[in-house]
C-alpha cells in the first residue's frame, strides 16, 4: 500500500515516455467500444487517465442504472491507458485481469472514470480505478472501484499502440 501522501507517478522512474499523451489519444480514438458508449478522454497525465461519458438510457440495465458492463469497460479503459502512459513507445498494453466492486447504483447525469497506476513495472502493471456518478444537485458519488493487472506487450504482430 502506498503511503497516504504519495502519488503513483512519484513512484515511477524519471523517464517521461515521449509523446505518451498523443499515443493515448490516438489509441483511444481507435476504440470503437468507447465511441459506442459515448466516452471521451478528459485527462491524460503520466500514471493517471480520466474518461467521462454522459448518461444514456441505451446503456442502462432494467432499473435504469448505468449497466455494470459499461462501468467495467470504462474503468478498464481508464486503468489500461494510465498504464499505457508509463511504458516505452514501442510497447503496448493488454488487460489480463480485473476486479470490480459496484458500490452504488450508477445514477447520474454524467460519469467520471479515473484510472491510476498503483505499481508500474516492465512486464506487469497494476492500476486502480474509481467510477463516479455526477449530478447537478449534489456532489459526485463513488459508484465503483476496480483493480486491474495489465501486461506490457512487445513485438507481437497486430498489437501495437
């Protein structure tokens, strides 16, 4: 566990992978799944990525809440892109495992999904994510958390960027 005042990016080495913001934005633009749910990349920093999406009833389950699959997909993308921000430009990332805790119904006008690198590595990276429902009549509410494990991929045909 990280000391309370330490941020994940402070634990990473001093190298700043060249153009990681550009690479992440280009990769995100190719993600049909994120485009389908109306997600947009709103923050890209080394070790942290945020994705937001508006409420859309096409993305709800039978009670009108944002579907757990949509929440999981957005959290996975946020955590994976956070990991992508700390790797070499010639590598890519694939999720190999994640665990989601649904903490409160996905009820809001917008949703924010933040992924942060917890443990950087040259082969395996761990990230944590938090999902928030945003409403105009109150503060953002934590609706989900995720821990994900990502594998750094190099030299595999068809897996670039």
